[in-house]
C-alpha cells in the first residue's frame, strides 16, 4: 500500500438561503449569500494545492429543495477543475440532498461518483489500495441505521466508510440515519468520514471517526473557524489536519458590564473587546459578531429600552476599528440592576412605592390576561421574519408575558433609580 492523502468535507449547503437577515439593519447580504460558494472554491483550491489523491463529501452538498439550477452548474464547474487535475470525488447524499431536485437532474463530470441509495456499495481505488464504502439517503427523513448494512472491510486495503449520520450523543441534530460508535468500529474500517453534525469532532482515534464540521458558518449558532479535513495516510496510519476555508466568520462576545456606570461605558467595553477580537483573528476575514451585555450593573437603568441606540453606537465604534470587516449582527441586553429587590423594598420613597405597585400588577391575573390579549393582537400583525428575529415577540406569541413584565419592571425601577432617586 502506498502513502496518500484525501480531503474529507461535509455539510456544504451550497447557496443556502439566508433566513431573517433582512431584519438586521446593515447586514452584508451579498457577502453572506456568496460565502458558501466562496468557501467551496477555497476547498477546491486546497485540494489542487495539496495534490490530494481524492475528495470525499459526506452529505448535504446542497440545501434542500433549492430550485436554482445555477447552484448545480457552479458545483459541476468546480468538479471540472478537479477533473483536470485527475482528482476524483466520492459523494453520499444527505437529508438535504435527498430533497433537492438538483440531485436527480444534474449530470456531473466523470470524476464524480455518487453512492447509490438502494444499498451500501464499495468503490475501490486500486492504484493506492483504497476501498470506499457508502450509501446515500433515498429520503430526507432516513431514520434507519444505515451503518449496520455497510459491506465488510476489503482485505489488503485502507477502508473508508462515508456516512451522513446522527451518531449517538448528538441530540441537537435531527436524528437521521442514527448509529452507535460501536456500529462503526465493528466494520473494521480504518477511517469513517462522517457528515450531518456541523461542529468539528473526533469521535474516536482508533479507528479514526471524524466529523469535519460544515464548510462555512451561516448564522450566529455556527461560530468560529469552519472548513474540512486533510487526511494523510502513511504506513496505513491516518492523521488529520484542519483546513479552514470559510470566508466570513461568526463570533459571539459576552461582555461583563458590572463595572459600567453608563451606556457610554458599555460602548467602550464593547469597543475594547472587539479590538481584541480583531487582533486575535489573524486571517483577516470579515466577521459577523453578536454581543451580549451581562452582569449586575448600575448602567442597567440607562440601558433600559435603548437596545437600538446601543447597537448603533457599538456599530459606530466597530467601524472605527475595521474597514468594512466587522458587522454587528445583534446586541442583546442581559444585565440586571445593581440594586436588588430587598434594598428597594427597604426604602421609603417613590421608587419603593413603584416597586410595590409593579409587584402587585405582576400578581394580578386579570390584568395579565388583558395585557396578553392586547399583545397577542399586536404580534399577530407582525411579519413572521420580525417575530423570528425578536425573542421577546416569540415569547409573547407563546403566551409568556409574565417574564416580559418582570423585565420591564426591573428596567423601569433601575432607570428611575439612576435618574436621581434617593440612594
């Protein structure tokens, strides 16, 4: 057996539609829309640069029933680049591919092999002593264990299993083609190239069982570097190196505002952490950042109701730090008042009277029902995109008004306390 290398990628989601971004002022829509394609171009560039022997794509190349045939033409064009370098590509279709019209209609270059869905098959590469085993999804909701019916390992070969799966322990992902790690180990393969889970994860080192993670983060729940795996096999032993090919990177910053006295202090704290983030991001990629302000702080009252102004001021600070490389996706307030409820109740002024009134209102079920009815009517007129983008509206839609009332009460008390009430 000769030494060789290959790229293991998954969850590319070419031309994935952007959900809800229009609700965010200033979103770099074109940049984000092109990001999956740009990341895939980078992946092909890496394959050519590294002169790999082949590429594996473990499902979800496309993104559901996406009707734009240009998506498929783009993929075929990139496969043509690999074909001219004699790099074959082996693909299993995942749950999103099974929904896609493109999967069934597109004629691909001769270097691309898509595993069938009727049963698992084996494709050998004799000149380097490799056997690849895989099975595509026939239906999007493929819920049976595909792994147990994969072929036995081919003697004298380096055996690679390619599978789109929700392995045990990954409950956050849809439970498609579920299997246990023991199901994979029992096959006697040397490497399992998995897809479906969007986070990079090495499940086991002997044999190597790996998720590469998705190629490009698409929203705030997919933060940090994204890409594929370069797998190098020497003397039958595989080793992996992460290849970062993403072109836009998502980050989440939590900023403790305990020491802040004002909105201006919070903006300065945010600016300092954004500057540190930029200095630590050596690749120079554009970044989309969500900032969450936390902590028990005297600034809580001044921040009350000023989320939009706070975002605008943080965005202005971000623009002074970077030339169009930094976008503030959202600023979330999760602060609490520096004054606790017991301290307020011990006072003998208008602030204490207001606290007592709000407590009484919060326990008045008739008042709450009236408020629920009025808010539900308001939310029913709001666009779905706006509701999806604003957690408070989702809470109201679900009938959870008490938490919203509590938050408003805390903010109002803190705001008035900062406005000159007796300390």
